[in-house]
């Protein structure tokens, strides 16, 4: 982890992203050489590259990423198509490419190291930069918009629900007081209000606040729900869905959906009140990174892989 003194800099040897649970997730997909696959979160392309190794000349892979920066990583491979779009539009784009049904879908959620470590993107409290946090830089709502325009109640709910910030109400009220003097523009503006109001350990507190705002700006949970619902519609029977999550809010949605076909703890029922299962759960417990991977890549420590097969 970089120190506060590194603010405003980015290390020059930065690679785009180190893939997490790479072999575990690819193995779990049971790739059919002639199949059609989706990498819903293309990023640095590490998972896609591995998927392509398992495909024959007839196989196809569609990589989705809403961040234009990911384009630079697209492999020059005629089996591969990069779709620069939100994965909440999965079905629409697959239909456009005549690619439904598909044999497998992988999603490795959250932001890439590239996004996180680039100061101008505004994702990290380690660097100063604009309060942006948009994965898609053509999207309208930035982190600054959220901080400057949401009501105290909306801010409180966001901080508490998406970041589990313990003193969400205090911080939300403080944000409103501060912005009445001066609008929020930079990461430093946000750090200042956090510093005077934080509870507990500094880095943990900041991580919670930044996570909450990022989830809100990108509607990450809304997009994940759409992806899961559409995966049930576009996957072949026997096709596999593998999802890597990084916090409990995401993991709960994935776990419930794979198990029950809904986002609640209750199974979905059809019109006649019969249970309607969409998937068979392959991973009873989530797969986590090995001790070696956790040591080499700290980001992998919170990763959980869940896999299910379409019925
Ligand atoms: C953790 S990285 C994926 C890294 C990739 N698996 C690799 O091996 O390099 C997540 C990527 O997914 C993208 N992403 C996140 N949510 C998305 C969404 N709703 N729609 C499209 N792309 C999304 C981000 O822009 C980011 O590039």
C-alpha cells in the first residue's frame, strides 16, 4: 500500500490489473472448446486471455467493460469481441451479436487496480484528485454530485447501507454543513470532513466511506442484480455462471440468486406457488484465494468465488 506522501503520484511500473482467483474461476466454467462465453468485467483482460486458451477456433468470447480505458487491453483475436457497455445491458448486446444462448459467464466485480490507482479517477483516498469515481466516464453522476446534491437522509442511508459507516448520520450532517460553505470538488475536501468526524481506525473508516460512495455512483448493486437476472435468461441449460465478489453486499446477492433465483432468503415461486429453481449451486461454500495468492495480491484477500449451473 502506498503512503500518504505518495499523494498525486502513480507508480510507473503499474500493470493494469492482476487477475484474482484466475485458475479457480476458469476451471469452474468447464469451458467447452466450441462454446460462446462472456467475460462481463473485461478490465485488464487477464481472465479473458485465459478463457481464450481453452477455446477452439470456433469458440467465441464477448468481453464487457463500461470503462473505455479497458479497450487498450483487448486482444487481437478474431474470436474475441469487446463490448464497451454496462453489463446491465448484457442481453441486449448479446442479442445484437446473435450470441444467445451462451455456455458460460464470468464476472469479477468491482474496480480494477488501474482505475483504483489512477488519481484522476478519484476512487482512492490515497491520492488527491477530482471526486469522480465513475467507472464509465460518460455517465452523468460523479461522487461530487452525490456529495453536493443528496439530502442528509440520502447520504446517511448510502453511508450506512453501502459502507456500514457506524456514524453515518453524523458524517452525513457534517457533509451538508461543509458544502453550504464550499462545494465538494476534490478527494482532499472529502478527507477533511472525514478526518474531523471519523470513528475508529482511519484507513478502515475511509475505505468504508469511499466504498459507499463508489457503489452509489456506479449503482453497482443495481447493475449486479440485472446481470444475475439476465444471466438466467441467456445461459444454456448446463451453462455456468461464475461470480467473484469483494464485499458482503455483493456476495449476499449472488449467493441468494444462485440458491433461490431471487435476491431474498426466500426461494422464488411460480404462478402455482411451486418453487422455481433456476440454478444448481456448484460451490456450497465460496472459493477463496490460496494463502500464496493472498500473500502476493492483497486484493484477493476479500475475494469470494461462487459458481452455479443453469438448470
Ligand atoms: C476487477 S476488474 C476485472 C479484472 C479482470 N477480470 C482482469 O482479469 O483483468 C472489474 C472491471 O469491470 C468493470 N465493470 C465493473 N462493473 C461493471 C458493469 N456494471 N458493467 C461493465 N463493466 C463493469 C470495471 O470497469 C473494471 O474494469
